[in-house]
């Protein structure tokens, strides 16, 4: 093992200047150099009990891969990560490491944790730019499975089953594979070429991807099993149905869901000058919500030419659910935070165009069921914000299409699929995971669910053979 580096602080991530990057869609973080990666890796103590691994939903052998980085063995480090993660270049960019692996890091007790996510990103990027051989295709085991949805849950499930020799087909409703990775997360946080490369790695394992296939409409789950012979099916359809506030004026011209706004920009590249996909270029934009999606929408609006962009959130900064890094990046890019503020009406002109947002100030009371202090309206504190565009980033629910076409599939009132801890649903041989089960959550949790379901599907099929 290389000599330990006992610096209490992790190496900073090089990035674009905030006032330059808020005008372009190039990636904000520039990545570690090889020299920086080696020095950061030397901060790892290679703890015997490996608390970081326990904090990783896909159980990457973190100390093992970091030890290899410290020795400059980057390809070997990638192979260690690839044993349990199908999307390392993605995870290194968008995982909330601060609450997972890095949150458990021993170095974080008296200083900053090891930059595990930054090292994972470096290793994956190094592999993608240096590898010349496709991964070896496993020997087929004679069984075939279907994956519905090509987001992080579906891709992970597909990758794990392909490695076991299954004939895997992924059915994707949109025209590109990647799910939320391509339609939800902006280019400046996750370049789409990175997602495409990860999907290509899975195709090299033998995974087949069929796009423009809306399961529940083009084909039903029953047809996949009975007519096409898939022995098990995984549902990783995500949660793409937006929620709204149901306040007056919410149907006006210039009000969007964050889903539509980000899909037009990310998947359909409406930000490019020659794009045929239209997008509304508001000059004074209010984004309602405080999660990562709200930050993504606000930062995208700024890059699309808005003069001023507000985050409107009904609690205080301490309760913001977005990653701290995303909040700090938004502030650096001159996004204005209107906290303890809640919209009550979208103001419109005679032609139904947005001309303002009427809000009321809030104060925090006792904690609610989520553990966060409950926001309470301050009477008589209403005020108007001068805006011409409102983007609602209030969370999402699963699309109800599968339930409508599969009567025996048990779901919750908001549409989430009911599945046990192994991903098993109410239908024999049908498993589910990710946002379709939990509602909107993180990429890495969806990947963990896909991995769990793959194991259960393998056991199910082998038990019937």
C-alpha cells in the first residue's frame, strides 16, 4: 500500500468559473488529474471494518479500488468497481456520497472524508478513454428476461443478469436509453455521452435495447411473458408523472412542470441553437421546490438566457432536500433563493400569460411526519414576485399506465408498485424496483433495487428449471 496522506481535507474538484458556466451546458466539474487522484486515494486508511462499503447501496469494494488507485493501477481499480456497479461513471457524478459512502468514512470524523465519488468518476472516465477491448460476453444460460425501463434500476438489473448469462432485452418508452439519466439530469451535471457509453458497455455484454416501446400500450406485461417467452420481468419504469400545487393560474402559458422543462432541454437538446425542439426562454423565472430537480431546472433556466432565476421554497435552507453541492453551485451561479416562501396564485394577463407569482411568507412550526419543521403561513404577509415563467418542481409519481393495463398488479394510492424487499410484486415472475416502487429517490438507491431484484429473479428462474 502506498504511503498514507494525512491531509484532513479532500482535494478540491476543479470546475468551470461560475459566471462562465452559467451561460453554457458544458460539464461543471472537470475531474481529477491522475496525480490528484493518486494523492486523494492515499488519504484512505483502508479500514478493517470498511464502513464506507456499508454505506453504498450497491456494495462497491471501496477500499479495494482506492488502494489500486493509490498505486496507479487505474484499470484494475475499474474492474473492482465493475464487479458490483453497472454505471460507475454515472455514480461518480450524481450519487449523494455525502450521505452514503463518504458519510460513513472514518476520515470524516476529524476532517473531510475521502473523495470516494470523485475517485470513482476518475477511474470510470480513465477506463472509458483508455479501454480498447469490449467486456467478455458471458456464456448464455438459456433463459431470457425482460426489463421494462432503461433508467438506473433497469440498467443495473439488466447488467447483473447479463453477467449471469441471461438473454436480456430492455424495453424503453422513449427514443434513447437512460431514463432519468438522459431526460432528467442536465448535461452540465451528467453529459449524455457518458450515459451512452455506459449503455454501450451493457450492450457489449449482450443486452438488447428496444426503444419507443411503451409497455402497457405497445405490449402488455402478460404478452411479454406468454407470447414472447420471457421467464421473468423487471419493472423499472420510474416516476415521471409530475405533481402540481392546484393553485389559481397554474394552467397559464408559461407554467411548466420541471419534467417537461428538463426533458425538452436534456433529452431533446432544446438548448442547442439549431434544435427543432422549442423551449420557453423566460427572462424572470421562478422554480417552485427545493430538491435536486428544482436546482437542475433553475440552473438550466439561467443557462437558457434568464436574467434572474428564483428558487421558491416554503421551508428554510436547513430543510432543503437538495444535495449541498447542488445548492452551493446554484448560489455560485447567481440563482436567488426565496426561502420561507410559498406560492398561492400564478398571476396572468388578459391573454393568460404569466406576469407574476403571488406568494405568502412562512414560518416553521413543529416537525411533521417527514421530520422537518412544518411550514405555517404568516397572515397578512402576501406579496407579488415579478416573473414571466414558473416551473413546478414538486416531486413526481409513477405513470399509471401499467396499472391500467395490468389489473392484478398491486399498487399504492399514488401509483407506486407494491413490491417486497426482494422486488417481488403481486404477479408471479414480475419484479420491480427504483422510483416505480419508492417514488422519486436517488439514482444509487434505484441501482441498489435493480441489483436486489436481479438476484431474486435469478433465484426464481433457477428454482423453476
